[in-house]
C-alpha cells in the first residue's frame, strides 16, 4: 500500500473504549521498518496517557485521542508533545465539536468519525457533514487553518468522498474503499482529485 498512501492510519482499541482489540505497539514497531510514511495512530482507548509513549517509541508520528476522553485528554496531549510526536483529537458523532476550542493550540489534526466506533462496514452517518463544516469554521476563526488538518474517518465510499471533501475534509481515511479496490492507482488518483 505504500505507493498509494500519504500516511498510514492505524486504529488502536483496548476492548473497553470500543468493544474490540486492535493493534499493539509491537505490531506497529514490526511494520515501522517497512516504510518511511507517517504513522497516524488513532487511540480508541480509555486511558490514552498510559499508551502514548509506547506507540511513539514504536514509530507513531501522530497520535490522535478522543475528545470523549475528557478526564485524560489534557495530560495525554501534553505527553504526546513531550515525547516528540504530533497530536490530534477525534470526535464521535454525538459529541459537540465546539469542545475542541480549548485544545486547538495543542493539536495538528481533528478527526471526525462518520460512523459509530466499533462497527465495521457501516455506511456514513451524514450528521458528520455539518460537523466537519463547523470544525472548519472553528479552526478558521482560531486562525489555525494552515496548521490544523481535518480528517474524515468511517463510512468512506465512492459516493461519500465528494460530500466529505465539500464539507471541508482535508484528509480522507479510505480503509476498505482502497483496500478492496481492483485498481489501487486509479482509486488513489480519484480520491486525491475530489
């Protein structure tokens, strides 16, 4: 996948924050040697501050935490910066996006979930579109449009990519759209052209 990816988005789940177990630092370290592309680790875990350093040591360049980790978010964002990685915040469908304002000086990416966490193969919930627009406005009002990227994750399909781009997504996490493609180059070129 390396020739087709701008970066690798790696979901990590602890079986508590979401009912699944996904990826561990040793697996990340094992594939780190195979590519120089950026690793974006998306921590879907209850206590992210306990895992940040291990994932950065394993090769994570960017670590995204969930806004819903309110009790742990501030210390985990500070930890990401302290260990030399970039930080991001992910927002679930039912969370008010205005809560990110207090963290905008600490992050480089906002990931908006287009599906409920832990449900594979779900279609895009179009409630995410106005949320992307709202985050785009907030980032612009804060004067950080050139520093903070907006990413769409979940429910990425041929028919949803143009909608997500129009709403303001800078980054699309194509997952199965790309992995199930019969022509990776054509699919990648098309996604980038939207």
